[in-house]
C-alpha cells in the first residue's frame, strides 16, 4: 500500500519558495473565483519521485486565461494566451508556468490534433498518456495538497510501470509511442505488458504523425540524458524502423553518443550532432528520405548531407602528410557539426587530427590583404586578384607566411619578378 504523504509539505520541500508562494496565491485566487485549481502532470510525477522539475502545469476547472490575467496583476510578469485552447503561460524572473482550463479531448482521426471542450479535472486526467502523468494535487485552501489519482498513477510509479489508460491511446496519438520509450528509459521503468503489446501493434500509426511532430519527438529524445537508450529500445521494439528501416540503435550509437558527450562537455551535444551520428550508417538516398520524414530545417538537412559527403572524403583525409592547405580545400564547404560527427566516428587518427586542425585553426585563417590593397600595390585589376589572394591563403594555411608584412613582402617579390619578366608562381 502507498504510504501517506503530505503533498503540501512535499511541494514546500522540493520547489523554490517563489513557486510555492505563487501556488498559494493562485489557489486562493481560484477559490475566490469559485474555481478548483490543480498542479498536474509531469511535475506531480517528479515530486513523488523526488526529482527536480520546475515546469509547473496548472489546470483549473474554470477559466485559465482570466485566472492567469488576474495573477499577472499580482506578479507583474508576462502573460501569453492561447484563446483557442483556453491556456495561458505566465513568466516572471526565471519562472514559466502553464495554466490550462480542464478539458476533454476527442480525436477526429488518428494523429490529428484533438478537438477540446472545457471539462472537469477527471476528464482532463483521463485524456492523458500514461498513468504516471495522470496525477494532480489540489491547490485551493482547505484542500491544499490533496492528491487526485483516479488511474492508479502512484501505484504504477512505485511499481515502475508505464501504462496507458485505454486501448486507443497510441492510435489517438502515436507520438505517445516515442513518449513511452522516453519515460521508460529516463526513469528506468518498464512498459506494462498490455501497453507494450498495444505499442507494438500500433507502430504503423506513426505514419499518421506529421513530420514536424515526429521531429519534435526526436528533439525531445535528444534532450534526454542518454538518448541512445531510447533509440536502442526503439530498435528492439521495431519503432526505429518506422522512422527509417536502415536506422540502428545498437552499440555503435552508444559508443558514439557517449564520445560526443565527452567531447562537447560541459554542454550537451546538439540535436544535429546526435542526429548526424544516428544517421551515419545511411546512404545519401536514405538520408534524403530521413530529411523529408522529419521535415528538417535547412541547416539540419545540410548537416546530414555534409556528414555523408565528408564520410566520402575520409580516405583522402587519412593520407599521412596531407598539407593544411589540402585539408582546408577538402573540408571548407561543410558544416562544423558534420565534421565533428565524422571525427567522432573515424578510426583514423590522421583523419581525426586533420578535422580538429581544420575546426580549431584552419577554418579561421584569413589573408590580411584585400583585393584593393593588391591593386594599390600595383597589381592590375582582373581575375588574377582572386587567384593571388588564393595563393596567399594557401601560403598562410601551410605556415609559409604569417603576418600582413609577410604577405606584402611576397607581393613585392612577385611584382619585382614581374618587372623582371616573370609572373607569380601558380
Ligand atoms: N500529454 C499527453 N499526451 C501527449 C503529450 C502530453 O497526455 N502526447 C500530457 C501528459 O499528461 C504530460 C502533459 O501532457 O504529463 C504535459 O506534457 P509534457 O510537458 O510533454 O510532459 P511532461 O510529463 O511534463 O514531460 P517531461 O517530463 O518530459 O518534461
């Protein structure tokens, strides 16, 4: 049996005093408006697990926008409202709080965004994904700290179970397939048996999810501490193949993601870097399929394409003694993230060093003289200006010259030779 917990005390213990105070005030205000107010969802789950989560989601049986407007008057914070869904976001100092009107949802067709109707807290909790996310804590004075748990969320939390509420949950919203794996791996829980059966049955429903929503799920996974665990599990259950049949969530990914975290520390690796590593084994054609499957923005798409292009240059980069100028020419057009991905994957120490040399130094090498400077020094305008600047750049990359003075000396030397009848060396 669950032991009795004083949820008011739990809130005070785990949340910053500013937020605790805000919830008191909000509860009192809702009361004076004759409305019931609740803290819901992920934050309640995390309170019970004693894990930090300051993303407050409040649900009111009443009018969320009006309540939020009244609360902004007190906090002098910023408010953003979405009248279509009757929700509001409050922001002040570093805090951001979502306030929603309790609602029920109906799905016109699988994967569509739901139609919403104002409703009770019970309906609001019943529309949610997993039992562990269907708990609420009442905030009104007199009831402050009372847990509402109609679906056995607390018991599932104790048994470390991810369980959906009804058979059509994944059909209604197949993004929950990805969410289930994300919670399971983040919390080290397990999928309840029937939930797992239905999840696997409904894998084809992932086709009903738009590319943008699928990409959002991938971004959420890549914000997890260990995204490779989610991809590995997705591979085991056949979910990853629905994203692209050639993707693998195996040991390669674990090793490379860990390596990426070490290299990027203290920052976490970017979404693009994780995605480039995930997509590394794909062919150019498969990369294009993945790009459209996720409707990737231009720069992310370029990173994936570049990753493959750089992969095809690894043999040239692995040649010992390849000059800095040649390294620059091989890598100049590619996104730094694609280069990082390749340096994480390559087995060749020479190629890895070449990429680091490019990223840490060569990419920033610039010639000090401009075309105008060259003309002023006596070089005739025309295509040779660009050619000479290119030669200076190569000389600088290869360490033959370093300063502006060196560049001027070279030009002067060439001009002297020209006057003597010779042209600059090609
Ligand atoms: N939710 C849902 N179905 C979805 C997305 C969200 O039922 N497809 C519900 C869940 O009850 C969830 C709440 O909406 O708790 C808020 O969503 P989100 O912020 O994504 O969930 P959190 O649990 O706060 O997630 P996280 O811990 O990853 O921030």
